[in-house]
């Protein structure tokens, strides 16, 4: 039951988010197409992490960044 309610809330939140993006857009058709591409997996979401602070040192090495996240989630 809780899962159904959560799924419904997530769908509603996504709908509100996308509606807000469209309403605030200067180019509504482009925004609609960008949302469609995002939802169908045609457009990649580029939120890559470029640098991370590990043990007091700033690093951009992708292997170290990956290991840091893996270790964090593994030991939680």
C-alpha cells in the first residue's frame, strides 16, 4: 500500500516539475521535446562529477572518485 502511494506521489511530483519547466520556458516546444527525449532515454543527463574531495585532497581521477563512492555506499 505504501509503495503504491509513494509511486503515485513520485509521478505527481514529476508531472508538476515538468509542467513548471514548460511554464517557465521561453521556448516551450523545445522544452517539451527535451523532456520527451529525457523520458525516453534519447537525451543523456550530463551531471558527471568532475572533482571530489577525498581524505582532504581534491582529485579528478575518475577511478578514485568511483572507489570513493563505492566505499561510501558499501560501508553505510
